[in-house]
C-alpha cells in the first residue's frame, strides 16, 4: 500500500514554510521545514493534504479514542450491545465534507462473517441517502447504557467525577436496497422484531398489498456490510478494584434500569459474556 503525504502550511513571521506532519500527528521539528515561496498562489489554504492512496484516507480517519483497558473486541459482546441498543445514529459525509446524521432503528444480520450486515431505512425526503458513495465509509454509532459517576464512591478523597458508558462504532459501505421485495422483507423483519415484546403482536402481513406498496415508495432501504467494529466499554476499569466494587454496588441500588445495567457492566458482566463466548468457541 502506498503512503499518504501530509503537510501543514503556515506563515511564521514573513516566511512561508511547508512543515511535514509526523505519523503521530505532530508537526516536524523546524529543521525539517521547507521554505517554499510558490505557496503565495494559495493564500487561503491553511492545510494541504496530498493523498496518494484513497484507501489510506479511509483507514486513517475512522477511529475512536479507546485506551487499552476500555477496549472491547469480543464480537459476541459487541453484537449483543448493537442488538439491545439498535436505535443508532447513522453518520455519512456529504459534498464539501459536510457531515449528515440520522437516528434510525437498525437490524443486525450475522452474515457475512466476521462482522455481519446492518439494515435500515429512512424517509425518501431525507437527503442523507444521496450521500452514500461506493468508496466512502459510513459510521453507525450504537450508544449503550451510560451514567454519571460521583467521586464520593471512591476511597481516594482527591478524585474527580467521570462518566461511564458503553458504545460500539460500526463502519462500512452503505448500499441502497433497490429490490422492493427485499425492502418489504426488511420492513417485515423490523416490525416483527419489535412487536415480539407484546402479548398480541400487530400483524404486519395483514396490511393490504396496495397500501404497503404505496408506503414503501416513501422510504429508502439500505444495507451496510460491516468492515470493522470498535467497541469501548468505559466501566471504571482504570480504578482500583475496591472502587469498582463500590461503584457497581451503588449503581445496583438504583430504581433506574439504565443505572443498574451500568452497575452490572462495572461489576464485570460484559467480561462474563466474553468468557461465555470463549467457552462456546473452545468446547
């Protein structure tokens, strides 16, 4: 794979310089600057990025900050959060680098392996679907349970508050579902998935076909074959075990199910899920 060349362009004093950016993102030492008087042709350009390989751009830009102790890579754990918190935010890049975002209900399918496929739909009038490009990734943000953590639960008095949360970022190429029969199946599956919680599920199949066809014309369905997943479970892993035990216990006392869920995660519930998945794989 060829590498990209990135420069920062600025004017110290009356001189124009091109300063190479290091892989870490820092600007190189001044001894490495290159004075280049021809840059007067671009007085309004503050940053010049020369991308030799488009794939490098896709790989470099799509990341989330995850310290090692908060990182979750187990696919079973990530998929479970994505299914439990399936109302997620789709982010794509439009013309001129302007981002678009829409919260949508998603369905996760296990195939193709390893990461699976996400399916969803939006209103035909929503312009975001027009931003989908075959060479540009979209991002789907799955926000799991989260809550404020008070430092009064820590043994060390000299501490600060924080926020515990679990999130999964899914990346992939979005492709429009053009087959009306496949779109119908997606909508039926979505309805059946969420109607399953009721004693008497609403029968999607009983709708008149003409009515369904008319409604389908007003939406755009799409599928995202997931190319990579990033999971971050920030659940007090950076605190001493006594603090984690106290935080989990305090959260479990709450009547709020979100807080009790975070308490379970702080107590290591997702670690148990990871262990269970490993046992299924090895036995």
